C-alpha cells in the first residue's frame, strides 16, 4: 500500500506562497504575465496569482502545457509542447511558474520558448526545487521549498494522475 506522508501542510504552503507573491511582485511590473506550466502548477498559480494581486499586481494568467516523452515519474529527457499560449508575449515581462524543478529541462525549455516569443524578461519561480537532481544549468529565480531527492505529490502535483487534489504536499514511497 502506498504510504503518504505530509511534507508541507496547508498553512505552511499558504505562508510561503504569500511570501513568494511579495518577492515576485517586487521584481515585476503591475501588468506582468504569469505563465504556468500544466498540469502540475495549476493550484500553485491559482494561489500565487491572488498573492500577487494582494501585493498590487494585476497580472494576466496564461498556461503552457508541456510534456516529457514517456510516462516516467520524472522527465525522460525530451520536452515537447502539448498546448500553446493564447496570448502574445512580445515585449512582456513574464513570470514563469512551475511546480517542481528537477533536472531543469522543463524550465529551460519553457524559458527559451517564452524568450523566443519575444518576452522582454522572464522571471522564473518554482514552488519546489530539487537541486541534487539538476542536469541542465538552470535555477529558478524564486523558490518556495528546497527538498532532497524525494517524490512528492499533492497541491496540483500528481502520481499517475492521482493526488493532485490534496491540499498539502506529501511524499510517497516509490512503487515496489
Ligand atoms: P524537470 O524537467 O525539471 O526534470 O522536471 C520537472 C517535472 O518533473 C515536474 O514538473 C514534474 O512533472 C516532474 N517531477 C519531478 N519531480 C517530481 C516529483 O517529486 N513528483 C512528481 N509528481 N513529479 C515530479
Ligand atoms: Mg510540471
């Protein structure tokens, strides 16, 4: 049976996301565009957008859906675009938000995509950072929580499409 252990509870996440909103708001203009990566960042972006608003921003919200080939637990190497933005990024100051930075491939891919679309500046924000897993030379500018090499779920983050609904972030043991 899968053991689910709470790593960051609801209150802890709420406090940290509020701080991130303040930090990020100080780096960006009022009309910045928030670009979240689906599906994992949908809960984080919902909370972060409202934290940004409380810090005075009026951001537009966009999503990009990316995927790694295969159904592996972590990205398998190649990232592809599954669903594109619906807004023009030319000249925009963008906050790129993702759930987890692991190897760094997803964040690097999304960042260059946005710059390729003419974004003037891309500030990157990850709720969770796993620096020990990095394979690409990229770090998020703003990070919520740094964790060791554990597998996490909840708060939008899944395992085989389960657990996204959990209001907290938990670790689960690898399948036997
Ligand atoms: P990267 O391209 O940085 O290797 O991959 C980031 C993506 O890998 C995350 O957005 C997520 O989809 C997946 N990933 C990395 N670590 C975890 C984890 O601990 N749990 C889950 N559910 N996905 C993870
Ligand atoms: Mg993701």
